[in-house]
C-alpha cells in the first residue's frame, strides 16, 4: 500500500515540478526580451549626439513601461475580481469619462486656452475626477447589502455608453479646428510625455502595483469566486472594493498620461496566462507587466524603424493583438 | 456549537426560510432533508455567512456569523455549496491547497502540504491530483471540492449535497469519511442529503424541513417513519427494517 502510494507520488511529482518550474523560466525569458527590446529602443538608428538621444528616448521608454505595467496590472486585477478573462476595466466607463472630460474642456475653453493651462494641474484634476467618480460609483453600487458585481458592470457599460454619446454630441457641434485639437489629445501617444507627469504617474502606478503584490494571495482566493472566497475567510466585498479602487487609480493615471489603451490589457493579460501556465498572481502580475512592456516597446521600435512612423502604436497593437487574441480563443475552444 | 435563532429569509413575497431555530451541538452527523425548495440550502448558506438573513441570528461557538471576522470563522467552519465551481483554471492539488488558506494565508508550510496530500488520499484523488478541474468528471470534481473543505480542518463542516454526481461506491465512501470525521476527530458535520436512506443509515440526527420550517427533528429511528416521511415529501413512503437499517421505499 505504501509502496503503491510512493509510486503514485513518484509519478505525480515530476509533473508538478514541471508545472511549477515553467512560470519562473517564462518570467526570466520575458525579462530578457524586455531588456533586449529596451536596448534596441534606446540605440537603434540613433544619429547625432548621444547625450540628447539617450535621455530623450529613456523618458519615452519609461513612459511605455509605466503605462504598460499599469494597464496590465489593472486588467489582471479586474479579470480576477470579475472571474472573467475577456473583460477589461474599460467596462467601468473610465476611458469614456476621460474622453468626455477632454471634450468638455476643449468645447468650453477652446484648444488654445486649454494648451495654456498648467499640465500638472490638468493631469491631477483629470485623475482625481476619474478616480473620484469611480469610487463613488463602486461605493454606491457595491457598498449596500444586496448589490452585486454584475450590477456594477452593467451600470458601468450603460454609463460608458451615455458618456460616449455625450462626447459624441459635443464633438458634432464643435468647431472643426477645435475638433482636430481634441482628436489629437484623445489618441494614445507616447511621443510627447511630460517628465513631471511621468514621475507622478510612475509613483501612482508603483503604489498600485505594491498593493497588488502585497495582496497577491488574497487575489488568488478572490479568483475562486464569491462563495469560495467567503468560505475561506476573505471579506469578499471589502477586498473587491479595494481592488476596484486600485484598478481605477491605475487606469486613470495611465489614461491621463497618454490616453486610452485598453485593448492592450485584454491582450497582454491573456498572453501572460498562457505563457506562464498558471493563475497564481505572484507569477501573473509581473508576467503581465513584462508582456505589456515588451509589446509596447517592441511595437514602438517596429513602428519607428520598420513602418517609418506612418501609423500610431495603437493601430499596431490592435492589429497584432486582435490576431493573437483570436488565435488564443480558437486554441482555447479546441483544447 | 451552532445556534440558529429565529432565522428568516425572504425573496420578495416568498419566505424561503421561516423563523427557523436549531441547535447543533458539537460532534455528530446531522442530515438535513426535505423536498426541493424547502429552504435547506438557503439555511446552510445563512449558517455559513454566505447569505445574509432578513431576521434572526446564527452563532458559531458563540460568535455571530454576520459580525465576526470572516477569517476567524473560516478556521471554525467550512462550507461547500452544491453548485461549487471556480473561475480560474486550477489543478486538483491547487484547489485542495486553497483549503489551507485560512491557516497560512497563502504561505503554505510543509504541514499544509501534508494536509493536502492526506485529503487527496482520503478522497481517492491522487491519480488526478495534477489534472485541471475542467478535465475531470462531475464526480471527481465534486470530490476535489470536498477535499478542499476537509483540508480546511475546521470543527464544523457544512456540506450542501456532497453526494451529487457521485457513484454508489464514492457516495458510500464519502459518508464513511464523514462518519470517521465525526467519530474519530470529533467534528460536527451538517450535510444536506436527498437520499433519505443514506440519511437513515449514516446520520446521528435528521432534521426534516418543509416550506421553510423544521417539520421534524430527531434521531433516524424517530424521523424515518412512514407518517413522518409521507408528510415531509407529500408522497407515500413505506419504511422497512432491513439488516437493522431503516429503509424507506417510495419508488412506485
């Protein structure tokens, strides 16, 4: 009997080891790829003075890394609490909120006056408005006794549509020149990142990531769903609320810095799950952040040097991401 | 000791649990039986703080389940819902390991691993330990969830229809396991059962619910009687004594 058990354990263990060794290896490879991509980003095609090129590109690189990490971590957190792998935090309507705020500003103040406003104040105001609205919404919908996460998502979707329609209406009656200014502000752009804003965003994102890392074991349990998590002693409502607030901070900060890049999160989170072969957050969180950074940096290199800046990074990501996502879905269905 | 005091739960105008009071002293295997919609699962969910009651209180070892810290309760009481499923893609061993979360908060020790292996052995799960849950049959998955709950190693264990999807051998194995947990480890097990004969043969006490109320409550010899069962299920049930066991027949 004990020999039988030992034999069974013997056959079971290597499989377990293989499974556990894989995420570490994958993470190492990802980190190496990020380093290579970053080196390429900093050096390829550099002409002229290094003392100008390097700091200029380093700022851009830092922007890509900060935004990539924020979007990846926010999406993983959001998918964990919703127990759904094809949702993104954009369901909460936060990018619609960003669009509306920008549209209203351009509409009321005009592009020229807007450009004269202090950038830091604008940025902080934007983040505060977005996080504030999200927190009020979460608290209202999720704080009571019978409120459910699904209700929150539904309201988020409806609210997002409402905000987008409001923006759409304002954009239609706007002066065409102002509209051009607005369009420029609404496209995700990594080409003109302000140092101060980058610093603030980096601090916010670092705080959000530190929280997520600190709570990684709780996140693993939350992913089991409300009943299992409650049974295992996680105060479900409070834990989910905390996670949603962090998601709001991460998404707001990155959106206010460069504009909406939400599809990226959906894509990189799923790539991370597949590549790492686990759902444990101690692997998935850093893994998704690395995948995200890699996609953005490599995408930017391809964009600048292969496509000659002809298109925006958002387009490249959506094209590559869309194809990859379809492949993932089909493979998942075939398995 | 679990004390249920005047618990009521309504969904709109429908009262699913109607002013139920129930004492579950430490030790013993209590079977909760009754027709569909009698409020068994709802009562179990309220007892395990998964669902808030509209009125009444539930005390576990003297602690009110609605106000006590969830992680304190998780070390006293474990619950398995009947339609348990998880969102993430986990192996059986991963799932069972979560049973140790209330004790280790994710930093699993050698002792935790030992608990996990023991639970896997108990439920015949070693051959599937590294398979993903979505690659298992319903019965295997059900056993994996029970293993997780047992791994939680609590004094009180509440199980909502743990025999769902289990074949005869595993159903009997499960009841034997629950019996051992009460007899040898002194645990208190409350289990919702649909098969009155399983309840009759394995439990110390049967609580029969009907229309949200406790209709009958007592040892099997008192509850497994034709007039009691016919009343609870609105169905003619004959009771026979076979090999010292009380068996209800109702098949035709």
